[in-house]
């Protein structure tokens, strides 16, 4: 069985934080575009999200790379290619290459320990906005398949298929996109 099957994945997330020296932002952006393309070529790489912010008056880039297994992530971390890329970018970094490994779900609402977690009501609103349309659309999309055979349309099987589809879409596609889209609102301070 392949380790890229969604049901067989342990999915690990590599969090990389780079604070950029003042005036080096454009150089770093060009380097980052190159690195994202190179990392995508590694077996087990599932995608990357980049969150831009500020920390200590400098630009902070938090890259969230998802891998299908711990081994796939470790291959990327230990690769000679990555070592050379980090050596190349080191002069642009204020604090060096800061990495952290966690599970995917921990970064939906809190991509960095430097940023406070949004209030739970905001997390609930974003989750609702993601899950509601899926819970209305997915059963309609599965409808033609359910009509093919009585087993597929049974209560248990149909609910398993619908729920699995929604969960996979939420975890791998919708929540990462939604948290990027709503990031300014999620991270806005209460007193603003």
C-alpha cells in the first residue's frame, strides 16, 4: 500500500520561521519562491503555506510544509540541497533557520507561538463558514453514486463516505485556505 493514500497518512508539519534582516525582504522572497518549487519535488511533500507577519520590527515568514510521513519530512530536512539553500539564505536571516515539527491540525489557528491564538468564537465562525457549505454540497455530489447500488445508499456507508470526504477536504484544502484568507481578522487585536 502506498504511503500517499490519505487514509494511510500520519501527516506531519514542518514549521520554519525566518525573521528577515531589514532591506533583505525582496531577496528573501525570490529565494523562498525557489525553495518552495524545490521542496515540492520531494517524495511525500503535500504542500506549503507561507504566513507573512512582523516580529520585533522585522518581517517574519512562517512556512508551513506538510509531508505524508516523518521519514519524508526528515529526507527534506537532511538533504544536501536544503543545507545548501539554508547556507545561501543565512546572511538574510536575523535569527537563523528556526524549525519545529507538529501535526497539521495545530496550525489551523495558531501558526506561530509568537502570535496569540485567536478567540474561540472567531475559530468557530471560520470553522462554520468552511463546514456548512461542504455539509450541504458533498451529499449532493455523492447522490448519483448512492443511486448506483443499495449498499452505497445505506445509512452507514453513505454517511461514512460523506463524512470522510468532508474531513479530508477540511483538513487538506479548506482550513489552510480559510485561515490564510481570514488571517487579518483572526489575528486582529481586540482593542482595534
